[in-house]
C-alpha cells in the first residue's frame, strides 16, 4: 500500500478546506495531522476506485474535520 501524509501550513481561522481523494486499485493510506474528527474518530479511506471528500475548518487553534464517503 502507498501512504500519503497531509499537513496544514498556516491555516486561516474560519476558512474551509475541501479535499477530494480518489483511491485506485493501489488502495492508498492517508495520514492526517492533528484534527478533531468528533466522536466518530479518524476516518479510514475506503478501498477500490472511490472518492472520499474531506472538509476541514479551523476555529481558533482547533482544526475540525468531517468526511463524506
């Protein structure tokens, strides 16, 4: 499996970042920086040729994340 690591460099408070990741037959693994994913915990990207959409917003010093699979 291949691995990808994301980082947020100087994110702006109250600005939204949307990331769409399309997996392939290689089934990539994504590592995120410190993100508050809520009670569901850090999501796991689906395998196969599918797209997962991640949304991030920083409020004060906390980056909140959500996912649409």
